[in-house]
C-alpha cells in the first residue's frame, strides 16, 4: 500500500510497519520476473518475494508500478550545461527521451559503473545513465570530468 505521501508501506504479519520501502529485482538480467527484494529506506532487506504473480492483483500492480519507476533510466546523450558548477548544481541534459534538467546534490551521486559507463542519481532519486563517456561530444565530456 501507499501512505498519504505516496510512499510504499510494508506491514508484516507481525504488524510491523515500514514506510518508504523500495522494491529491487534480485536478478534483473537472469530472472527479472521473479525474486523481488523489498528494502527499507536504508537499503536493508526486509522481505524476498519469490514470484510476484502469486500476490493479489492490486499488490502485484503496485509492485510493478514501483519497479517501473525505479527502473526508469534515461540515457544522457549530451550535457548542455551545469549551473552553478559547485554543489548543489542544476544539470541540463539531452537524453534519449528528450531534454531535461535535474538537481545534483553532491559528487557522490555520480558513480562510474564500468570503465566507460556513468550512473547519475539526482536529488529526486531518479537515475540517469551515460552508457559511454567516450561517445559524448567534447564539451559534454569536459563538463562531466569535473565530477569524476
């Protein structure tokens, strides 16, 4: 269920209430339809769901919607500007889903996930992927280098 602030809430069989839970696919590549972990706001695992198809329809739909929001991952194709260039800063980018801007709280929200891949998590916890830093134009790479 969701609370009045639209946060996901888990109520266990022992009536323990956890607010702000996050569903995570345990095996997103090899078995994406099964094995969903429900984590608390600190990332601690609370519950492992073997097969979401076994859940009541309304619960399954809520879980699928939350997973889709979490897995929304636009690819950044160009960085048009970063204003100001210190923390926090507003990034203006072009993605595969169109132009957008987001607030970046600090440098820790930028992670290299491979030799040429970068994952950025904005202040609203939305994630953006740069699949290949080397495929960015020169100006975009130069703007990004300040944060890596």
